[in-house]
């Protein structure tokens, strides 16, 4: 299935992009180079010199332009060649690389693969709890050898905590928790509630529930296209007053590297008003989750990918359970958005309906 | 070429299948999970949960059922879901995995990929010398990066002992030995006789011929579809009475893992009435053969596979020698059986002739 | 794009081919075995026994014939089976492997993939400075994971010294040097001149220019099909008399291993009349160049190959600069020669025009 172009994807964490060293990263099957101008503005270009296809990301940054490491052509933030050091220095017409719109927010660099003029009209989704001005944040990253929608399925059905993460995140009560899902526009919510649950020490400690004490835990997952999720965990001692509830929020951003590999960015945020405790807690969360994510989720996602191979997910006729409702809604939304985009791209006839969503990116031949 | 389905293949040695730990093994391009019920009965299922395609083989065995490691669905020996731990616990209609008929005999687990109702009508081939009640047995296993029919070719023409195994199994007389081949029904025999041969120490010791003494050696190979061979070696000192002949028998079972890789199971058996000497001898045989099989046969088979690639064997127009007669018969039998099965599978017209043989397995898309 | 057959390619350095041990090497997607007869003549055969496709290169050389390591058939220098050790010893009609014409000159073994009778009519290109009778020579080899024409592009535009090899071969003046290219028949020349250049120590030392002294440097590249280059470097102190110029010559021979990998043979030669200094200098050159070739050129060529993938070079619409003139001429010559050969191969009609060039090799299916 092609990728959805007209959407904001996370390309990198902000801290990864510097003025000194360009970053090479494959996104939606395209080789991209990212760097920062002296002004702090982030530039994203095709990482392929139009002359002989050398990777620009191996070149030097000189005066805000990127020098090709093979023959020294320099490309500026607009993607045009700004210097040809050879002969009379004339720049040939085709010496230009594609430039992608970017934004920087929530500690991340966002990139747009659709038509550039549309980027300005589409707002970023909201992750206010990661605004570094008001919050402590801590983030983590994993490269997953599986399609990004398998990761979305994973995050939209947290019942798997019981089976895949029994020693950290799960409990014997999760499968029996109540589950509700809903959608509004292109956003999907899944709510799961456990009452009187005995938490694993990692979760108990994160939310201040003493070992062995029963707790009430609510998990709220919000999904938005193309694969941007917020998980809100609310915990209190069983029977405690609602105002005693402690809340933890995390963002989970899925960006396809290729059809079968995914950049998984995740980030935790807590209000700065919590002081040292908040700062320690976001760090504790990321450090504690890296192990189950890497050693338990990743092998499962990668086994699913191997089982599916290059086939369409639905062609394998998965058995559907009520717990899949949210994940299925998300998949159906993506299918509709991608189909809309293909229709838009193919509609060259006059009087064709105006596009609403975006356009599907062409997959570069790999 | 597709695989022959309506045939018994060896899936594993008996000792590999336990009540505690499921075994994952790819057979005929299918991911299979094998385990043993408390009763001792062996269960073989598709190793892919029908819900989200997780490998069941990574799950736990609980009360004779296999629990999916991702969301906890449990599957029983019939392949049906016997427990859905979520919500109201109802089991959706599609929550079933394919179950394959199995048998246990000759120290091995046999599996049937054709239509289940036909399995009961087809007997296992005979390998009575491996019946553990009456025989000492010892077995070995190698995974070969080559098509299973290249291994059958290898075993059906033992003249290669002289060139590929000169220090263990061969002698300078093998190429000049007399060779005869025959077939009856779908069984192929090749007989090779050497007279007055000076044996390598490994063979001499196995059959009680003193170093340097001339011997008469007969090699009898029996092949049956899809790749089940018995090799009978008969040796006596040159000129000794026929009743002084010592005989060693071994089974060689070839099961395709994929079109280009093969599970090679082999097993030696000697009558329990031989006492300690018999027990020591089967062990001596397997230990002594592992090195030439692994270090001499495997590299050759894998080089052949690389040379052939995905092309049809015959499309390369191999030069045919008289020594190839048995191997060519075996290949022709397999081609006929597979063609018959394809015809049977394609025959949906009323009044079509009744199937005699079996059906060709669909290759799962990998 | 198919390979050009009717051309001499370098298969190996002379010293690699011995009477004792056959050499296996893939050339133009074909598995080839090379060995030397007692007379010193070099034999090149398809490295695949016609019986069961075993690699002959793993066999023994016996009396100038190559014994198949699997079943002992022996093949002589003509490619025909000269011994069948089995049964009555008759050799079946198809037991023959293709033999390729070879020549030995300039310290290298040259091989011809076109029709054998044409080889005699096509002279080797000249590399007299490598004639070992009159010259000291020293050579090097690298296997490159990139198409051979990317290496030719690299050698035909030495302006890349400035960017890719700034610490060894380059200088800040190279991009501003004057460049001229020309062609005559199927030969391409590129001349680049730098005046008053401050050389890197490696170059200065090679040509006797004291550190920090300005020099005049000329680089002359000659290219011939299919990928045979001579680079002549001429250096003198700036303003010195022309007769003070020192000259270094090197050959660069590109032989496709596959469409995406290349055998890169290079060799330096200096007249024996230079004595010890000449001998030391050719060694100094190869040792000094191995590092920039391996650590700077190879990664760049391989990155280009990954960016291009299996696509046609021109389909990516490279921006063309004046410095590319020589490389583009060479690519166009190759395209014409290959097209001519395809036309020749396809011309079965009587009265079709006589072939002038050669024939395109069939790519073996890999």
C-alpha cells in the first residue's frame, strides 16, 4: 500500500538536527538529509545530488549550504544549487534537489511529503504535554523491522500488556478490563479500565501506589493519521477519591522508513511545576519502558511482519475480536485517506472534485 | 516446482517434541508448530495465530492448549480456539488454525500436508530397523541450503564417495564398481558392488575388516517419495563366506524446508540382540558420518543450488551418465506424482476420474 | 543493460593463475575457473560441471585437466571431457564446458566473452608501460559494490580529487583547473591542467617537488571500451623547463563481476632504467593509493549504486556539467557498441550487414 503524503510525519527529535553535521534518514522510502541553518531553521532535502547521485549528507555544511562530497556542488535551503566550483561556475538548469516543508514542535522535527503549498494549511496535531516550555520531557527511539500499522495495532490494543509484558506493564486483570472505542473525524480513541488491579512494581512506583495495594487504572489511547498516538495512563489507589488520581502522558510517533520498517519515536512529558519529581519520573518511564519495548514488542512486531511478508494485511483474513475495534477503525481511516489521495492524484479532468485531504507519496524505487 | 502434499514427511525426531516447549519448524514453506499433549499424542498446527499472525510457538502450553503470546487466545489440538480471555469470552468464527495429521514411528514424527481424510488411507513407508523396541538407534540432523532433490541425487549415486569422501567412505574402486538400478511402482533401487576393495579405516572398523585387508562391499539404496531413503551396506572380507557378511542400515529422510533448503534427518539402527557392540556401533556411525556429511556433502549441495538458482533443473540440460539412472528415475516419479496432484486439484468437473495419489500443497507466499 | 561481449576484459593478474590451484572468479555474471597448463598457457572455462553443476574450481588439476570434485569427470583445456571414470568410460555427448579465449600480457590475464573465432582478430589495447621486460610494476585490486561505469565516471573526472581525496591527491585548485576532452574512434581522452598548485605531500614526494613549492600538474586520462583506462600524471616545479617534468603512468582496468559489482585492477609501471628509485616509486604509489581508493572512492561508488539501484542511469536525469564531457562520451560509446552487438545477435536474416564490433554476452540468470 502506498504511503499517505499529505500528512505531518516526525522526521527526527529536535536534538538530532544540528548546524554542524547533516543527518541522513530514510523516510517513506526516500533518502532525506536534514540540517539546521544558523538561524535555527531546519532544512530537509532529498539526500541525492542531482549530478551523480552522491549522498549530500556526507558533505560539509558551509555557510548554511550543503556541499556535495563528490564534486563540490553546493545546495541551499531552497534545494537549488548555489555554487558550482567548476569551470565558469554556471549552474545547470537541473541542479536542484527537492526541498520538503518542515516544522519544529514538541521536541520533534515534522516533515511534509505532500505538495508543498498545502503544508501551511494543515495544522500539526496537538501534543501540548510535550511543550518544553512548560514540561519536562524525555524521549526514546527504536527502529522496528515491521510495517508502521502493526505498531499502531499494538498501541491501540493494550490488552497485550498482560501477555507480552507480564513483568512490567501487565497484570492478570487486563484482558478482563472494560474497553470502549470511538472515533470522531479521523481521530480514534480507545479507553480501557481496570478496577482493583494489583500493579507490577514498575507501574506502581510510577504512580505512587504501594506494592501490593489494589489500584484503579485507566488507559486512554488517542490515534491520529498517519500514526500519531497519545497514551494517557490514570492511576489511583482502589476506591480513592478521583482527585487523588495521578496521570502520565506519552506520545508515540510512527514514521515509515520503508513499507516493512518503522521509526518509532516516543516521548514522555510532565508539568515543570512538579519539580524534581517530575523530571525524575519522565526519565524513569523512558528507561523502564525501553526494555519491554525493545525485547518484547519488537520481536513480536517483527514476527508478524515476517508472517505477513509482502501480502496485504486483510488478504490473510484476520479473525476479529471486539478488542480490535480501535485498531480496525484506524486502519480503515488510513485506507480511505490513501484512496482519496490516489483519486486526487489521478483526477486530471476539468471539474473534478476539489481535494480535501492530501496526496499519496510516490514510493521511490527500492 | 510445487511440493507433493499427499505424502508423509518427517517433521522432527520424536525426542524433539515435548509437553513443555512447542517446537517451531518450517516445512514445505509453511510455519508449523509441534507439541505433545499430556497423553503423548503429537499436535501439528499452523504456527500463526489467526487473530494477528503472532507465532504460537512462542506461547505457553497450558492444559494441552497453546496460548498465543500476544493476546492470549488458546488453541487446542483440533486447531480451534478454546479460550478467548477478552470481554465476554466469545470465540469468533474465524479463530481456528489448520491442524495437520501426524504419526509417530521409527523415532520420528511424520506429518501429512494433503487432505486430512486421506492421511488414514496411506501407510507410512517401512523402516523396521529403526523400531526402537527391537533396535538400538542413533540419529543426526543437518539443515541444507539446497533443494531436497539434490540430496536425493547425492544418495542415489554413491560413486561420489570416491571423490567427495576419499578419507572416510570412498576408495579408488568405487567408480569402477558395478551398478544396477531398478524401480517398482514408485520405489527406486540402486545396487553398487565393489569386489576386493581396500576400505578406509572408518568403514573397515564399522564392519570388522582389518586394516589393509581386501573386502567385498555392496551398497543398496532404496528411494521412496517424497525423499525417503534406506541405505544398506553389506561388507565381508574378500572371498569370505556369504554368512560372514555384516550389514549396516541407515535411513535418510529429506523434508523440504523451502524450495531451496532441506531438513536432512538420518538415523542408524542395529538389532538389540547385538548388545553393547550394536549400541556402540550406531553411535560410531553417526559420529563418524557427521563430518563428511557436513563438511563435504553440504558445501557441494549448496554450490549446486547456487549454480542452479531458481531455474528448473532440466532447463540446464545436465549431461546424463549411466550412474544417474536411479536419480533420474526418482526425479521422474516425483514429477509424475506432482503433475497428477495438480490435475486432481484442478479437476472440478463432475465425473472427473477419482484421485489415486495425493494433492500438491500450496506454497505459502514467502 | 547487458554487457559488451566482444571485448577484452582483465580476468586476473598473471600472478594469480597457477598450475596448482584453479581460481574461481565471477566475470560478467558468469562463474569462470582459470588455471595454467604445464606449458604456462592459461585456460578459462565455465566453472560448472555439465553433469550435476558442481564447481570445477574446487577440483584437482591432474595432468593439465581439471577433475570435477563431485563425480570425477575430467575436463581438458578445450573444455571437453577427457575422462569419465565410471562404468565403460564412454563420454556422453553433452559433457563439455565452454572455453573462453585468453591472452596474457601487461601482467594480466585477458579474457574474451564474444564468439571465439573473433578473438584473434581483435588486438589488446596497449599498456606498454606495464611490459615487465622493460618496466618495474606494482599492482592492486579492489572489489567494488557498484557498476563498472560508475568507476569509469570517477576516473574520467579527476576534479573529485579536491573533494573526495583532499589529504592525498587533491588540492584547492583542481576544480578551477582547465579541462579538455576529446575522442577518436572509441577512445576518449580527458586532459586537466593545474598551474602553480600546492601539492599534497604524497603527490609532491612521488614527483620530487619539495613541500610547499608550487607545481604545474597535468592529468591525462585515456579510456577505451569496455573500461580500460590509463592515467598519466605529469608534474614539474612551477615555471621549470618542460624537460624537468616527471611522469607517472597507471592502468585502471574495470571488469564487471555482476551488473552491480566490479573487479577493479590497477597497476603502476616505471622504466627499469630508473633503477631502485623506480622500483620503490611504483610500490610507494600503490601503497599510498590503496587507502584513498578503498576508504574514499569505494564508499562513494557504493552509495551511488545504492541510490541508483536497478534503474537505468539516464532515467534519473543526472544534471550535466562541462566536467562530465569525457564520462558522457564513454557512456555513449558503450551504449552504441552494446546496441550494435544486440543488432548483430538478432540479425539472422540473409544478407544482413556484416558485423563490425562484437556481440553482447548473455547474462546468466542470477
